[in-house]
C-alpha cells in the first residue's frame, strides 16, 4: 500500500473522512505541521536573492535549512502515526486466553503505548519549532508574502494542539506513570504560553498587511 | 496543469514551499479547512451504525451530510485561491501606457480584488461552520475517536484565521470602501468569540480522553 504522502490530496481527504481508523487526527496534525514548515520555506524562498532583503539573506538561508528539515520530519510523521496505530491495534489483537498470553499481550500493549506517546510528542515538538521559526519569517521575510508566515503560525498551532490530544490519549493508558508523567510534563512545557506567542506572531503579520 | 487536489500530498507540500507564488497560504488554509470537515465526517462514519450510539444516529447522519458538503466546498477553494491569484497577477500585468489603458487596468484590478476578497471570506465562513459542527461531533460522537473532533476544531480554527489574513490583504487594496468595509465587518462577525468557542470545544474533547 502506498504511503499517504504519495496519495493525492483529494484521496488523503477521502481516507481521512472514511470509516477507516487511519489516517486520522494524528496524520492530519502532521500534514498541518508540514504545511506550516512549507510556508516558512516559501517565505524564505521568496526573500532570498532579492536585493531589498540582502541584509537578512544569510538569516533566511539558515531559516530555510531549518524549515526544510522540519518539513521532512513532519512529513515522515504522517506515516509514523499510521504505523504506530497499526502496531497498537495489532497488540490489542494478541491472544489473551492463558495467563502467559495475557502477560505477553499486556507487556506488548504497554511498549507500543509508549511509542504511541512519543510519536505525537515529537510532532508537538516539531510544531513548536515551526511556530518559533514563523516569527523570524514574519519579522524579517519579504513583506509581499508575509501573510504566508501568518498561515504558517496558525497551521503550526493547529498541529501542535492536535498532536497534544494524541499524547494525552496514549499517555493516559500507560501503567509506567513515571514515563507518562515525564512525557506529559514535556508537553506542558511546549504548550506553556503558546497562545500568547501565536497571537503575537499573528499580530506582527497583520500589522504588516 | 493538474489541480492541486489531484497532486500527491508530498508534491503539494513541495509546491507550497517553493518560490512559486501559488499554491500559497490561501490554498493551505483551504486544505486545513477540508481536513477539519473530513475529520468531522470520520467521527460521524465511526459513530453511525454502532448500537451504543443509536440515540444520536439521525443527528450524526445529518452532521455527516453537512460536513461532506463543507469538505467539497473547501476542497474546491484550494483551486479557487490559485485561480483568483492568477487573475489578479494577470490584471496587474495589463498594459498601462495610455490613460485609457491605465483606466482599464485599474478597473480590472479592482474587480478582481473584490473576487480575491470573497474567496477567502467564503473559506472563513465555511471554516466557522466546521468549527460549529466539530462541537456536535465532540459532544455526541463515538468517544473512541473523539480526539479527531478535537483535531477538526483546531484545523478549522487554523484555517479560519489563515483565511482572514487573505481577506485583510485584498480588502485593504479595494477603492470601493463601502464594499470592503462590509466584507471586513462580515469577517469580524465570524471571528468574534471564536477563540472562546474553539477552547470550549477543545476542552470538551480533552475531558473525554
């Protein structure tokens, strides 16, 4: 079966809407995050090489490297979300007749739940970075395409808050509370103050329109 | 040239990131909005037909019709944004040597700017509707996939705020201020209180995880 990223936007949306369990919100969050990164790259690409923006050329080159790295990571997360969901479903489907089978199944579910917590947490981390990068794009990018920096911050924010929901779900079922609490604490650090940051960046853009 | 919706997600992201002017933030907003609608449909599709949710079956059927209609509208807006941008660029490119040419060019730009204001305003309206529908999905949908209703509301919000930026840009250049002010007023009505609404719906979801 081909990867989601290789399917058309329309087919992706059809599959998202369907009664299939995947792709779901986790993949949608990764796509939004990748859109955020892509729009930062667009602002960079339309700033680099313009005499008017020669002063920020080096900074835009650096920003572009970072946004493209994040875009690659977030695009890979579209599939990572599906893969870990499938593994989780497979582990729930393991035999549970004997006590030994029950123990094996339970251990396997717990292992995959940890992975299923880390995948959206990584997505949230990457989206926090696209939000931070969108500020640079908003402050220093070509004002002719500055609205794209504003769309980048909103896409990154939507993706971050979406990924957070998937961290909550999976962390909630983990028996190793030390692990779960550590990951939830990491998420809270990422989420802390993000609304204020997003609004600030949005206003920087709006004031330049 | 094939439509964006028929290109792969990966190619869409590549083109978004590129130095091409389109697709840009307007198309990205429409894709986010379409993801919002698709995720509401997903919640409906995974609620309908389940004995546990028989009580909300009719409501979910109705919700699904609305979300699929919105998904269709928002998917069409991916292309509408590119089309109106191209028309705007073409009008800016019209001859402007003689006074007559200048007058024709200016009138044409003004006509297309109105269209370029209505396209993202329609996108914003559709996204406000996906936000409203995501509340129903969050309140009454299958709790096993309720996080997808949470992603739907965040995608709808990101798309709405993104579309708003494109309304601001184009409305700002319109000389017919009565028209522009009317459209900006319509947008403000849509945006009024949306942060509170989005946070409420997000919390409904979070509390069910």
